[in-house]
C-alpha cells in the first residue's frame, strides 16, 4: 500500500507522543479519516494499548475505501522522520504496522517498508481524541432463525481457522526438499505440545519447551514407562514458565486438577514413549475413522475421549493437512464433522445461536465460534462481524458504512507440498 496521511482541523494539537497516544485512545477521531491518496479510512477499533516494546497499539481494525476490514498495529509519532530515527524500519517488532499516525505538519510523505515486506501506511491526524463509539455487541442482539445459513457461516469460519493453523505448520515444514523425517517429527512434536496448552496462559511456555527440549534430545523411554520423560518435560515447562512474560506467568496447576498441566505433559510423555515418529502417527490418526482415532489416542496417552478428540482437532488434523496433497478436502471434511467441544469463552454466543435454531454443534461450528470470539468479539469488531446479516433488527436508515454488513474474510488455501 502507498503512504497515506489523514488530517483534521477541529482540535488543538497536543505536544509529545504521549499526548498523541492519549488522543488516539481517548478522543473523537474525524469520520472518516482522509488519506493522502484520497482514500477514506474509518476506525472500527483503535487497538489495544501496548505498554511494552513495539508499536503503540496492537490489532487495530479499519475499514478501507472499499469497505473491507484491515487489521494491524498502529504507531504514532510527532514527526514522520521518527519512523526511521527510532529504528522502526529495521525492527521486526514493527512488521505488522499498517497505520503510522503522524501529527499534522509532521513531515512530507516518504513511504516506508517495514520488515516483512509490507509498506507502512503513513498517515497523520490533527490530534483530538477517541474513535467512534463502539456499536453494540452482536451477542446482545437477537438473531433471525436461519439455522442452515448460520451453520454455513460458522463452518466457513471454522474451516478458515483450520487452514490458518495448517499454513503455519506448512511454513514450519518448509526447508530442504524432501523434508527430513527428523524435522517433520520435531514440527509435529511442537504442534503436540502447543495443542496441550489449549490456548491458555501456558501455551507460550509449552512452545518454548518444545524448542529448549527438542524431540531428538529427549531420552529414550519404553512405552510402559514414560515417567523419566515426563519429569524432564515438567522441569522444562517449569523453567520456561518462569521466563519473563507480559503479565502473569502461566500456572502449573489450573483450577481443575483433572486438566492440570502436569497431567497433560504426562500424556505427552506417554505418546512420545509409545511412538517417536509423531508425524507419521498424526497422519495415521487423521486418516482413520474419527471414533477409532479417538480411542487409539486416548489409549496411548491416558487422556479422556474428549481431551483426545481436542488433540486431534488442534494438532493431528492441522499437521496432516499441512503435509497433505490430494487428500486435503477429505481431511478438512472429516475435521469439520468431529464432535464439537464446549468452550467457556463462547458460552454466550453458543446460547444465542442455539436460540436461533442451530442445534448441530459439530467441530466446524464450535471452531467457528472460537474464530468469532477471538477475531471479532474480543477486539470490538462487531461492526464487521460475519453474523451481522442475521441480526433480527434491520440497520437504521442513514447508518454509517461501518454499521452495515461486511463480507466475511476469505478462506486461505493450503498449498500442496
């Protein structure tokens, strides 16, 4: 994208970047912002303030001139030249910056290319305060009873979630061709440990554990005796979780002892002791009938059937899809029809959709709920929520463009290797 700058003249200009940041977060922004190339820009979500190193605001959402949502980080400066003076152009932490807000009169447009290949959008506002008032959350509103259409919308989001996981694993698998089996098993091992984090606070520590205690360096263990291996994993996790974190470090024992991190890591140790060819094991599990795969994984790991199914959902199928060729469509369909789990963070959404007539809660729909909650609800993006077409209330006459229905994000394709 080319460099852009938007200006407004109705508010006095504060001095200093701290005041610019406060202005962005707290005061009314002109609607729409006008960019240098004439493109209008509407702020849907100004982003989360970042108190640590990196861009000033994370995960902001805008509507571009074509009314398509754009997500990315925001960096604010008094002068345009500060982008280079502060070293952001060569700092990987700023690779996701899509909006550079500069005080009016802060310098001529020069265009910048952040690390990662994206061209920063260089824009400026006359500082004045806050983005538009957030629209009401979709989950607070009634939905029309269109269960088949709702299921299709959720399934599409669920499929997109699967493909994004598979694409990440596919990038990890890329390298020498053909990929050595040891490397494939390491990637599968990392996927296994990360899936055991269940998206909670321990996930980052488990990811670090997989790197600090790689599969090739773990000691051999008999299938029936994985206690030593489990001890190594537990000690490694304890070390990783004590590393510096943003906020509270992950806890070793969550509220439910039956789902403690210790139990999950002992399950991982049993799986590794039973079969170190994790990549081949994941492929076999993904190609087997789901009920058979769940029984096999549960017997090898000691996990409950529900936890075993979740491991299939979060690790085995995404890894198999990343390495799949012509069988990708079949793998996706099997993943979509696995038994769906209940997630506490989507309880309100699920109740609302059930009231709208949706009763078939297979994995595709429950994963779609997670995508909704994490990609839209939790970041104030109700204005572009894919469920807005199903609201019982019609949009008000004269509603602003950001209050109208927006298309769902495209579903990425997983390339055959």
